[in-house]
C-alpha cells in the first residue's frame, strides 16, 4: 500500500504481547534500514481455542496457518513467528526469509514455594538438610502445569509420580492461571517471559530439560515469489542461529516430520564445531532415548539426519511407534 510515494511493509503477527514484541523488534530493525512498516494483527487457531490441550488439537501449524493464509492472499508481506511454532515443512508458497539471533533456549519452572524445590532436589538444600533418596524425592506430591507434551514427557521421566495439569493461553494468561490455582508451578520458555520482562524472581532454569527444536529463535517468512521482501529480511539473518535451528529442525523432521512432539534438540557452535544434543521420550515419560555428539562444521547439512538415525539405532523406534499411535504431532507455545 503506497503512502507518500513509499511502500509500507506489512508485518503480520498474532496479537499476544509476546508476538507483538517480536514483530515490533523486526519492525524496528527494518526501520534502521529505512524501511517503513506497519503491524497487521491476526488471531490463530491456537489463540481462539484456549481450552483444548495443544496436543489434542490434532493439527500442525496451529499458531501459523492464519498468518500463512494472509501471506498467500497478499494481505501482509512478511510474518513473524516463534520459530519452534513453525512446522518443519513450510506451507507451499512460503519461504524462510530470516532467523534472528537466538535468545535463551531453556525451559524454566515458575514456582510457588522454594521449599518444594529443595525437597525435589531442583535447588540446593542447606548444608544441614537431611538427604533423601531419588525415589523418595519423586514421590513428594507435586502438581505441574504445562500444555506441552514434550515438557510433560520429560518431567514425568524425572518425576513419574507427579500430577500434570493442562494450561493454555498466552504467557500472561498462563502466569495468571498459575497464581489462581493450587499448582506448585508451571513450565515456560525462558525467552518468552524474558523478552517482555515477565520472568518472575520465583523461577529457575531447568537445565536438565532439553528444549523444543528452534526454541528461543524468531523466524521471519515471506512468499516464495517475493524477492523484495526476502532481500529486505536477509540482512537481519543471523547465520549461526539459522544453522543451529536448521540442524534441530532436520533432526525433528527426520524422526517425525511434524512439529513439537516429545522430541527435543539443541545445537550450538563452539570453536568451529557443532555440539548437538537430542532426545525422545514416550508421552508417559517411561521410555527415553538420547544422543549427544560433536560434529565438524563442514558436516552441518547432514547433522540433523545423522543424529536422528543414530537415535533410532539406539532404541528410538519403539518410542516413535508410541507417538504415532497417540497421534501426537502438534505445536506448542512459549
């Protein structure tokens, strides 16, 4: 839409506080290049249904399809997403335009009472505290809220006797639900809360929990035939983040071809080498297989697929069968 002789770049975004923050970041980066833009707000299927657990919605791209349609119908020029919400196979006619530098990839636990965490061994106990066996720690009554099957699986793998409550909505809504219920805590992506300055002091990093592929990264997409938008966004692309997230998403795609499932992955570059961790956990947490490898950077294109193959060889096939039988192949939110 021309205005004063200049094209106004239309940036599509969901209307949650976090999504708007991410889109505004892109808007400001484009402004630094002299690009005028405006935000176009849309609601996704995942925003409209805030009750059904994400893993029961049974669709891929639950947070991206509305924006994809707006792109293909030329209502917007680009759209901005939390990258972990984007299906590994983009919709036909849409291409990746840029990946911004990654924020924290970690999951965090927002909790009510630090004493509960000490009993569980999630934070250090005082030096004079009585030590407890791992089995007794697992059996302490504890209720965790999350709508992510990946987080549920990893939590139950570590604490099989805990209770899981479904929680839906944007990060603001979920923080409010945590405060209003008698749950001990809820799991969030660190990046989601930190970006909008909502991470409470009562929170800890879950260093033992592997993230969703591409967690903490922001992706910009545009139409395949839109070279102008692609070129404008390419200057925003962070090559290291784009490489690592592509490895993680290739790992996921090779295993399931879907989006967020009980499959986790994280890749990082250190001294020109790529360090990769991945795991797959049955939805009930009872079975787990994991892989940890170091690759030379020149092998980057094949790392994701090779790691997936290695994981299956280590015993991943039975877990894949369980995941397929439960029909889990959906997205999760921050």
